[in-house]
C-alpha cells in the first residue's frame, strides 16, 4: 500500500475507483474551463473598459445612474466594434447576400475572413508548442524558429527564379519548415546529449535568431535600394501562397494548409508509433526508458518537428500575407502560442480553436480601437486574463462553484521542467 | 468502563460508491485495535473521517462517552487524536525539534522560538517511551525507522491519547518493525490507545489485542487474535478462501539463461552499489534475491535490464553477451522486467490500459504497420489480456491511473508475461498489494517458471522470497554473501545473512556459490 495515502484526494480516488469507473468526461466538461475563462476574461475586460474611460467618470460625476448608463453604453460600443470588426456585421452580411452584389458580399464577409488570416500563424505556432508539451518539452523558442523559418522561406522565395508555382511555392514553404527545424533541432540535440535545459537554450536561440535575421535583412538579404533598412526583396509571384479574393481581402490558402497540418500533427501524435514514442517520453520518461524507448532520440525528434511547425508559421506570413520579410514580421506569435497551446490543452483541435479565438480577438481589436477610443492594449489584457484563468483552473472553479474533476488535470506541460533526459 | 472512542453507524457515500456502510467501532483505553482490510475496503475513508478530513453522511463519534464533531485535523488533534501517516510529513532540512514544533511552536518573549524548551520536552517523551530520538538531529540524517518515531513524538508532544498508525511497517525493515511493535506495546502500557491499520496478517496476529475486519465498506467481523490464524483472517478480508501457501512442484532447472560474472556497478554518484557479484539463473527455476532494501538489489536489476551500464564484469543472457545492449535489445532477446515502482517506472498513468499493454511492443507487428499504429489489433490484444489476466477495468480505454494498485500491477504482469519470454526479472512484484492480488501474482510467477522461464525475483519481503524461490541469493552491501538452496533453510538463517552475518551452518560446501566475502 505504498502508493496509497499520498493525500486524501488520492486515497479518495483509489477508494471510489475500485472497481467502478468515473463517468466519461463530456465535451462540455473538457471545454468548460476554457469557455468560462473566455467569458470571465470578457467580463473583466468590460469592467476595465468602463473604468478607464474618461466619459464614464464624467458621467458618474453627474450621478450614479448616469454613470452606469454611460459605462454600459461604452462597453456595448467597444464589444460591438470588437465583434463586428472580427466576425462581421450580421445585418450587413444578410443585406449583401440578398442584394447579390459580389463586391458587397466580399466586403461584408471580409472581417471574418481577415480573422482567419490572423489565426493562421497562430495555428502553426500553437501546434509547435503543443507538440513540444506533448513530448515533455517546453519550447519557448518558437519565436526564434519562426524568424529563421521566415528568412529561409523568403530567401527561396526571391532568390530562385523561373520555377512554376506548384514547385516554387511548396519549396519555399518547406524551406521555411526546414529553417525552423534546424533551429529547433539544436536545443533538442543539446538536451539529449548534454542535458542542457531546453527552456534556457531555446530562449538563447531566440536572441541569436533575432540578431541573425536582422543582419541578414540589412546585409546579404537586403532589398536593393532600401538603403540598408532591414527589409528583404519582394518574393517572386511563383512563390506566393495564393489569396482567394481581390485585394484588400487577404484570405489565403495558408489557412487550409494550417488545418491540414493540424490534422497531420494529430495523426502523428495519436496514430503512429512516432507519436506513441513522443507521448510516452513526454508523459513519463522513466517508464519510457524502462520500456526500452530511446528518450534522447525522442527529444531531438520532438524539437525538430516543433521547430518545423514554428518555421511554417513564419513562412506562411511571408509567402501569403507580407510577400517580403521585415523585422516587424511577428507580433509575438511565438510567445502567444504558449498560451494558445495551454488553452487548447495541447491538443491539435484545441489549438485550432484557441487560435481562431486569438486571431478573432486580434482582428476585432483593431476595429475597436478605431470606432471607440479603447486602446488596442485592452485586448492584450483580456488575453492575459483568459490565459491566467486557464492556467489556474481553481480560480474558475471557485468563481462558478464547479466541482473538482475526479481525475487529475492533465498537466503534461509540467514534465518539461523536470529536467529528465 | 466507557470506551475512549466509539464510532456509531458511520456512513460515507461518494458518487456511486458506498465507502463506509454503517460502521461501528469501539476502542478501549490501553488497547491495540487492528483494522484489517484490502486496499479500497474503506479503512482510509474511515480514518480520514476520524481525523476530520471527511465529514460522515451519517453516524456519530463519541470520545470518552461525549459526542463530538470533528471538522478538521486541528479539531482531531484537539480531541487527542493523532495519526502517523504512511508517508511522513517531515521536513528533511529541519531538525527533529523544529519538525515537532511546527504548528505548535513554543515561544519566548517577543515571539522568538524557544527551541530549548521544546527539545527538553522531546527528550522527556523520548525517554519515557524509549524512542531514542535526539532532538538536535536533522531529519535527512536519520534512518526511516527513527523518522517514524519522530512522527510518533509529534503526536505525543500534542498530548494525543488515540494514535492511528496507517500501514506503519510498509517502509520498515523487519528489525525496525520489531522495534516499532515494542514501542507500540509501551505506548499502550502507558495508557495510550492505538488503532493499527494494515493488511499484513502476521503483524495483526503478533501485536493486536482485537482485530476488526472491513470489506467493501462494511464491518465483516471482529475477532481476537488468539482465536484466529492467517488463513481465517485472509478469508474474512477477501471474502473467500485464500491460498497463502504457493503450491509448487519440484523445479527442473535446465539451461543457463542468465549468467553474471564478477559484476560491479557504480551509481551516478560514483558509489559502488554492486560489487563483484556472480550468479546464474537457469530455465525453470526461481532465484530469489533477499536483502534489506538499499543493498544493491535495485542497481543489480538496472544492470541486468540495460538501464545502467556496469563498470566491470560480464552479463550474458540466453547465451549472448548483453554488456553493450540497450534496454530494448535486451527485451527483444526474450526477457521481461517487472519494475519495482509500477507507477513511476512501469506505467504511463494517463495512457489507456490498451496503450500500456503494448508499451514495450507497440512498434512491432502486428501492433503497427510501418509507423502506423494498428488500433484494432491493440484493442483486441487488450481485451484478450484483460480477460486472461483478470484485470478489473471498466474498459480497455480507461486511463491506467484510475485503476487500483493491484490492477495496475496486473497490467504490467500481463504485458510482461504475455510475451514469449525465457527470462524474467521481477522486482518487488507484490509491493503494496493486497492478499488477493499477491496470491494471484505469485501463482503467475510460478506458472512462468513451470513453463520453463528463468525467474530472478528481487524482494525485500523475506516471506515472499522464501515462499517462491528455488534458490536464495542474499545481498549485503552490494555483495552476494551467499547463494543457498531453499530447502530446509530457516528464516532466521536468511535473516542473519541479510544482516551480513554468515552462520556456521552455511559453509561454502553447502551453497552452490559463495562469493568472496570481506566479513
């Protein structure tokens, strides 16, 4: 009975689970915490919107009722802008459909399409982090791998000329994946061979990547005539990932590539021997070793694949959206993706859903800033709150008086800190 | 006389389970009451109710005839109830005094800790109950047996009258356990009362004044130890007749499957853990490795399974040298390994039963084709093994972590024994399991032997080694000090060997191999 009695909770688990089994968790049970976190984040965001608005304060000065009314108006304006800016205005969409005017339809649906564009790099980067976590590794180096991937894709995109699109475009995309893969492999190799912790090494690799790309863009890869500004030449048309509609609608094929890659990651993790290997090492490295798995190989493989996914995030931004590389390429995709992976429970489907959420929020935030005087930063705050609540489910549970799950929360991501190689 | 503690009709329901079903319990002053039951029988729930961690749904608690409610461990301590947990609640970098004071600090003026006063009290308690604890020692420097006594002092320091011991011998050597029993006797002589939770039958018969048996949340009987024996207690506990003796036919050792020559293993701190060990295991025999835990048995197993490279010496398995083999190569050679810690080393707890059952073989046909896992085959395999090995699980996709300890172990046994193996290393295969599961696993090991596999059984439980082994090898401080036939050898002799003393009756001529000994 040595394993018994760790704490009352474990005892309780043991007692009630023998031999009965806990009921299967419903979808709502799984998604409940993230959904409530999002809701709570929006509520707290609303309070902040009201509290930081000068008009609301002025109104409160004239009377409590007036203050409340003004706060309500302010919040509604902001969130309405957030939602119409990111999902579109339903009334306008219906009107455009009934009018049958193709241009008007496209315009009406542009907000939601733009949200998908914004979500695309998040999906790749989130998958990179999730794959790392599933394999017991905390890849904080996604941002750096993304930059290297983008640089590689850019180079192949402008330096090679005269290829047909069906060769050039995939080649540039894969070059991006390869660049990220190399950048991920290095810390993976160091961890497997020397035990150097991937958290520290990937952070350091980030700095190397930032400075390296800065040098590349202002030196060997600089755009002729840019006067040494860190900016690459435009990529060839044959390297571009096609956009579906005329400008300014940027919705592109990369979004569907992201969905396919998400499916492939799921398939790899849960349906193949490679995935079984990665997950076993990620969940219990000791048992993996006892069962004869090569943990070092698994770590290197995981970091390489994770880096490749991060590289794709950079590649897709260059090839589909920007068509050239500048230093402002990423608005912190690599770091936000850690949050994404956690909200998505490190499951590819969860990552896709949380990426859609982040992309939508980001997209809506721009419009919110234009329509109302709400600073775009409020969206950062909302994102941060959501993340905090997801990371500490106990808060949500105590707010909504939810019962503790009978099984321990899946916390695969913690094993990366154990330092076991 | 009013009993010091009385529980009446205690009932506790968890969703879907009746953990405690109208349990009545009486504890008289100055007696040792043994609470006997399998894992999951409801002992822990009952004690957690008594200790204030759970509230009963029904029932009443009386202390000295007075009705009380216990809402928290603090309440329980206040009522004079104390618990010695199986896993100690001690802080290694604190001294004994600091640990005992924690939560009940004596202070001088201005809030300074008064360590001297506390240490004095601890000395008094230690002398009164013959505990031999030095209050100034750091916890990390004292052996497990003494740490346990510190836990006891913590309770006495808080004037506990009712002491609950939860599986106290699980972490002790036989000698330390005997010491503990003496202390327990002394405690009751001094007027304390003890509830002793265990599933070890021999201990119950040895020291308790009264035995209460719980099964599936209900009291199934109360007996006096003088009117009971191990078989009758086991039957009450499990609910059917249990074979405590393992039936075994004469062994017919065949070819050598494992041969170890002058093996020396150093651990990662460069300390020699196994020194110059030579041993052979043949087909169709069980060789038991006895020894107090920490005498190099674990490192010997690591070397045999490829988890730790040995410094010098030769190991060959099934005629091949495995000195440079990886764990997987050794497995593929036709060997199996039941690791000593099933949760840390043997299983991936969040994974399903089906996945755990193919943990060593998932990459081979038919469980995968190329890189693609064949889930229908994996599920089919799981269904077959769940049935053959009687694994009690709601389904093959249930996470293994939600099964009971016994069933988790069965998953490992099923995984390892279902392969066509020639050699098996079983490291503490029944650690922490209840009588029913132990009986089952012992039968399976003997079965494997009779099918012609060589088995190396490593266990600190001397009873287990003596029951199953055909030959017994005793390890002491990394060396094999004797290998003897398990015929007519007494437990005392093995006990002496475990302590490093070679009795006269074991002359080199009697034993098959006697390693050079420095004694």
